[in-house]
């Protein structure tokens, strides 16, 4: 690929606006996990990961993200 063409392609790629995200961490109650995730999902949040809580491994924490408006 000629240098000028390569630079033009790269300029178009990097000139696109990057997606901006916002994040939330949510404690999950074992008896209401689905309801909690459904509620956040209805508000546009996407589940990224569920991990054990920092102070209690039996407590789960959900990490969620959604595109910033």
C-alpha cells in the first residue's frame, strides 16, 4: 500500500469518535439476582462480569457498563 494511502486510511480510522462508557458496580442478592440484572438491563446496562465481593466471597458483585449519552 503506498504511504499516502496508508496514512489516509489511518487518519480515517483514528478520526472516528471513540465510544465513551460509564460503569456501575452492583451487589447481587442471591435470591433476587435475575430481578436485579433485569432491572439494570432495562435501563440500558450490559453485564460485563460477576465476581465475589471484596469482603465476603459469598457476596457477588456485578460490573455493568453502558454507552454514555
